[in-house]
């Protein structure tokens, strides 16, 4: 299946790339098999995600999942963000070939890891 | 669709030369006879195939009856290795190959290994070239085949085929009569002047679509006297070595492409090398943390393989593609498993470099403007991906 226009747009114009110096929730996860890596840093205030930034290394779906994820979670409460699933992320991207679904799994895993680290 | 498209993947396939397409179109319409038929239509087709066979033979300094047309390089490699091994099994069951062969060679060797053959895979070193001393140390009395490519398809390094050919001749002269030498010359044919007698090979693989002919046609050179078991059986075509009605239009196209390659090889080589050198100079000047893979001198002139630190090849490839620049990478990430390029890994480099390698391959249709555009796009894409990468070192100012 071809990559969607949303996918291509995020790949060419990544949103929220980088790190937050004042982050109070950080996670850095690596897919142990393919070594794709995603780092997420969040500023959480009063139970709400005020800002999200990401860094990613790996195949294009991993780069795009990071970008789309930060848009999806910005402004959400922790409880709302915890409800986010791999399917939600895949829908927001406009779908991915099944062999690339691991990229969405890594993104959700990194999100949950960051949310559980809120200081 | 991007505003501009630049094709820098000429090692994967080349655009069909309009002169080749015209010759093929004429053959499709006018030369429809079966080349095995006795009547005039058949004789016309036979004459067209024979003309093409002469041209393909001339490109590598062979005799025309030493050329077997196939459906492409993969079939020719299968025919060469399986065919030779099956015909020579009574004399020995040991094959020597290299660690950086194309899958159509390494796959056949692995298949034979499962059937009881012993396979020695010569390493390459940092420069991507096998060492003759390793070959000499691996030769055994029961070795019947050495199959080592002429030029590598990912990094373009030239293997010491002439030296190997000399060794094989010496061994044969001193009693090891059933030792043969096959070389996969798919990447080198039409790009380097080749002569099978100078190379000393017994079998040599070619593919039409790497030299501006269409896909679906290739050839195997089989030195006179070399015994091969045919792999396609059930017909007398190609001197019993490849049964099946000849693909006359494809063969005509290959013949035309071979003639043009022979006539234009010097000018094409100069052109491609100049573009490649322009590209590499610009990359070195404008992008930091790059590693140029493979020997700098002993390599094909049209190809550049570069690893970009801190980023992954597939991400870079798709970014370039979004702006119309077509390249390739030997690494592939699928179903959560990554297969870094076996060729780049064989150079002994770390995984990050193996994952970040990209092949840029130039051809006769490319221009200096293409190169300059590709460099601009590449510089932007590398910057963008490095800004995203957690591996990029943070510069403290």
C-alpha cells in the first residue's frame, strides 16, 4: 500500500521535532530487533500535556509516527493520552503497510513509558 | 508528483535507449516468426537472433556460439552455477564464492549447500575486495567452481577477476582439469571494456536492462568446451542449454544495446565518471559525517555508495523520493526486523553505517544539473533527518 498524503507531509515537514529543556516526562525506547528508536519529552502541568517533542531514528514510519503522535497528544490530559491506541495512531497517519505496524507500536510504547514517568 | 525527477538508480535498471526501443518495436511487429521454424518467417527470426548474438558476443570478445540467451541475469547465474555444478558433481562438490555476491549467486550457492555441496565464502575487507591469497588458501582438489562477481552491485568494487582467471588456468594446466570460473558481470557489462580471454573466465553473466535494453533478457557466456546441465529442458534452443522459444524482440533489443554500448563505451564511461566525481566532491564539501564505502580506485565509475551517520538509509531514500530523486539502499526494515545491507556489513563497518548507506548510480541520460539538484535535495534531507535523530551529537556553543 502506498504511503498516504498525511504520511508524506509529516515526513517532509516533521512537527514538534527536538527536545524540551523543561520536560518533566521523558522516555527513550528502542525496538530491540530493528533498532528503531524514539525519544519523547513532555511538559505536563496539572495532569495535562502542555508540550510534546520527539526525536527518532529509523525507517520512515517511525519518523512519521513520532511526528503525528506529538500532534495527537498535545493538549490532552494524561488519562486521555493513555487511551490512545496503535489503531488510533495508524488511522491518523492514513494507514501503514502491515509490515510497518511496528513503528506505531514503538510510538505507543514510548508514550506510555513517558506518561508513567511524569515527575 | 515532484516538480523535477532525477533518476540516480542506474545500477538497479537503466532507461531504455530510444534506438533500442525502436529496434525492438520493429522486431515485435515485423519479426514475429518462431526462430525454430523452417519457413521464411522463422528464418527471418533466426537471422535476427543470430545478429544479436554476434553483437553480444562482440561486446565481451567471445564467439557467437558461446552466448546463451536467457530471461536475465538471475536466470543466467542459476544456469551457470547449477548447470556447471550438476555437470561436474562427479569430479568434486566444492564451490568458492565471495561474501558480497548478488542474491542470484549467493542464493544458488546456499541452495546447493543444502544439497550437500560445500561452499567457501571469501571475505572482503574494508575496501570491499576479495584477496587472491584467501582464494589460493581455499582451493581444494575437489573445487569445481569459483564464482566471484566482476563488480559489486552495491559499492561497485572491482574484484581481481584477471588474477583469478590466471590461477584457474594454472590449476587446470597442472592437472585440476575440472575447475571452472564463473563471474557475474551484470554491473560491469557495457560500463567497462571486457574480454573473456583476458579475464580468463569460463562463464560470464550479463543482463540487458543494465545497459539500456528492456527487462526480460540476459545472456550467459559459456566458453567452448565447458559442460553445463541445462536447467530449462524440453527443447533444442540455445544448443540444448536453455529450452524455450526465443524472446526475439528482447534479444534484438539486447543486441542493439550491446552494439551501442561497444561503440559508445568510452564516452559513456567518461560522462558517468565525471558526474559521479562531481557528486562526491559536492557531498564531501557540504555534508559532514559521511563515509564513502568501498575502494576509492578499484571500482566502477558510475556508482557511489555513501553512509550518512546518525540517519537510516530508508528514511533518507523516501525523503529524496519525495523531491523526485531516485536512489537505492541495501538495507530494508520490514515487520520490525532490520536487514542491514550484507555487502556493507561485510566491509566490517558498524551497524549504524550499514543502516545509513545509500547507492547513487549515474547513467548516460543524467546531466550536471541533475547532479546539482540531487545534491541540494540531499543536503536538505540529511539536515532534516539529523535534526530528528537522537543519535546526532548535540553541539554545545
